[in-house]
């Protein structure tokens, strides 16, 4: 299957430097912009209304204090609203119109990013193993991926919103309406160019294991730059059906490692609920 130029460049960047910026097309830009508008409306609600919008699997609303980047004593300084294919129908029954609208807008973005992430995944698989069976990966992200909005609670400039970590997923797509994201490349800490028209694409532990360690997970953190603003970030966590997690390249890096169990247990590492086995 031919690979689109933007996907091809992203695959090359991930393979060569360990991360990439992926430009949004016009339709996805509109979807993202609309989702941000819905997120602002939702997060501005009173706390009681937000807390009524809880969904299964850690989706819907999660207040500050639960998610962390590896240390439960240091929760990420965010409140959260998450959406997934598994909650698309049940979200219709949320008691809050703003919550229903936000979930619907996020699912439009979800479906677009799912297709992009699948193309990138298949491109990476082809790069590391020419005989990789890409066709079996088709649709493998749908029930195992999640789209998440984070809104920061007010934080002093220079302090961490979340500390250095890798997300443990296959791929993370990160977008924000303000500065803060920092990535670790070698011994350097880099602040990627932030633009409303691109996502930063970061490989996680599952992609690293599938590639036999050829692509390492990207560690990153978020630092506050303004105490007077609630930074909004949009994160797509792409994960693969555990039943499809057969390594594309077998090396000592993935020998005797149960990748499927890593997918199933990853959310609990960060204090959140995950998806149960199908």
C-alpha cells in the first residue's frame, strides 16, 4: 500500500530522531479547533456538573489528584476529560449537555487521528521488518486508543505540570494551546516548536518493544509558563489490540516480555483505569 508523503516523513523522523511533528490537514484543523471550544465550555462548568460526567474505563471527567506520571504522591496538575470508541454510545447519556457535546467533538478528532496513527504504525512496521504482516494491524487501534483533554490547574511558572515520563503506549499525539511540552533527546531537553497546525508525535514503550528496541520511547515533561492561564492540551494515546502485539522484530529487548500484558496494565501505572481484555 502506498504511503502518503506526510506519513512517510513522520515515519522517517520517528526512525531517525525519535519523534516528529505531523501537520494537520484543513479538515482535522477544524475538528481540533471545534473540540477546543467544547473543552473550554466544559471545563468552565462548576465542579458538581463536571463530576457528574464520569464514564467507564477512566473516560469522561477525572478531577485533579488522580493521574500521575509515575509517583502517586505527585499527581499531574491537570483535570481531565477523555473519550474512546468504547464510550461513544454511553456518552450520549451524560447528564450534562456540555459533556455530551465535548465527547462527540472529541470522537471526530479520534477517528481522524486513529487513521493517521495506523498508517504511521504500519509504516514503522514496514521499516523495521520488511516481512511484517501489516494487513493484520488494520483496525487494531480502534478499541485500545483514547483521546484526552488536560486542563492545567494554576501552577507557578517553572514548576512541573507533570514530571519526566514516557506514556507507555504505542504512539502519543500531543497538541496544546500554550507552551510547556519538553522532550528528552539524548542528554538534551528540547521544547518542540508549538503550533496550532501540528501534533508532536512521540513513540512509547509498546512501539519500542514491537520494534525490538530499535525505536526507544520518548521521555517528556510539561512545565508551567504562566500562572494566570489554564493550559489546554489534547492527547491521543494510540495503543494496539493486545492480541496483535507480536513483535515485528525479535531481539534481546523484547525476549520473554509479554507485550499484551503491558498494554492491559499500562493505565494502572499512572493511577487510571484501563480497558479490560476483549
